[in-house]
C-alpha cells in the first residue's frame, strides 16, 4: 500500500525506508529553521546581561548633572573613582583625553570578548576608530610643526599607532615620510591617495577625511560579513552614524564658508536618511537656516526645527550640533528596544559609551577649570528618555 501511494517499487521494505528518510529530512529542516534564531538569541544572552549590568549612567541627567555641579574637583573625582573610571588626576587636557579614551577602549575590548563571533567583525571594525583617531591627531600635530618630543606619550596608543610608530611619525621629515610609515596599514592606500591634495592645498582636512571614509567603509564591509539576521540593526546603526557625521560636516562648513565642491569631497556615502544628493542641496544653501530647511520631511527635521529661530538670533551652531548628537544617541536606544534579544542592546551600549566618554571629558575639564555649571551642562549630550 505504501509503495502504491508513493509510486515506488512494489517491495514495501525499501519504500518504507525511503519515506522515513524523506520524513526525517523534512523534520530536520524544520527544526534547523526553527532553532537557528533560537541559537542566535542564546549566543547573545551573556553580552546582553553584561551591557545591562554595566549600563551607561553618564548619559543620564540624574547621573551627569550632579557631578557637573560639583563644588570642587574632589567631589567629582570621588564619584568617578568609585566607578573605577579615574584614579589620579591627569596632569593636562591631553592626558585627560587620553585617559578617558583608554577607558573607553578597554570597555569595548571587554564587550568584544563577551560578544559572539557573529558580531566580532563589526566590533573589530568599530575599534579601528581609536587607531584612526590617534593617527589623525598625530598628523595634525605634525602639520602644525609640534615638537617631536612627547608625542608618543601625549596621544593614545591604539593598534598600529603604538608609541614606536608615533615616535617615527613625530620624527618624520614630512607627510610623504608618514605615508611610508603607514603604507602597510589597511588605511595606508587611503592616506597615500589623499596626500597630493594635502601637498597642493597644505591643509590636513583631505587626509583626515580620507581616513574617516576608510573607517566607515570598513564598518559597512563588516556589516555585510555579519549574519543576515543581524544586518538590519547594524546597517541602521552605521547609517545613522554617517548621517550625523555628514550633517555636522555640512553645517559646520556653512559656518566657516567652505565651498560646496570641497564639502562634497569630505562626505561619507551610506547614510540612513540623508543621501549625498540631499546633502549637496544643503551645501548649496545660502545660509544655515536654509540648509536646515532642506531637512524638512526627514527624521531630523523635528530635531532641528525648534532651534532655527534661536540660530537666526544668536548664530550659534553648538545647540544644533548637540541636538543631532543627542538624536543619534536616542536612535541607538531605539535599536536596543527594537532588537532586544540580539545585537540591539550592544549597539545601544556602544553609543552610550561614546557619549559617556565625551560627557566625562566635558565635566572634568569644566570642573577642573572652574567653568560655571550651566555652561558645562549646555555641552553635555544626554538622553531625554533617561531624564
């Protein structure tokens, strides 16, 4: 009977075995399709627990505002020492920046160790930002003819930008020699391609922009090396970062009068809501308010629209840039809520860490120099939802 139904040979023994094999294959396929997402979620249990327990308190008003109001540095430093962030007071602004960057880098390294391999390539690409940032600071100092002595101590050692490499950069005869020093690094070709523009205009911006584009290209490549199930939040996170960077570049260029052609050379492709065509229209706009008006209809218009009247009165771009920064922080938090069982909380945590570092630098610098609390708080990036 079985053989007849299946259209198989009359001998029921082999037919039954074949049918059982087919049934087992279908069952295994169903189980695989069902359990792959479950297994992916299971891999994120530990890193999610880690980021939830660690948190990012210094993007919350109730945490960062009180220490911004600290009457004297000892009160502030006691809070940070209790959290394991700061030991001794760094001797200068460069030392303070280096200390906080090192703390941030250690936090991301711990997260990278906890995270599953499926997101490892993305976290590794993210960590490249420290190395790129150190190189940008080193070439800026070299461009300004800073004294070679001490550069390796003043800048954060990260990746290939170790003290020995920084010393070689400090002692280099010029940017051409620095290009030779970084030639074997992944970003070596990007640096070399931008070098003629630097030599022609004698401005460091082409080199910095080329390194930034390399970094974001690396992030995008890492996204597409990640599992399909993780790509949507990763693409959104990187795209939102690029939107923020490009919008700030265009608006800052409007303030200083940079020409459109030059601005477009510095922009990064791959934004989430702001494509290069729209950004070109912003760069063409005759004023900052006109450039902001082009954002109408995008997710960023509600963020900047309330600030346009104040800008027209005071011509102060700081509040607009801060609003764009805060909107990215909020967006990363929405990714944490939208993808709570996989990479979302990690992305939220990474964004929070970056702004914690920034806020702590602002507060420490402000309190140690006696800046008024209201002036310090104006520069902080905090989450509205964490008020």
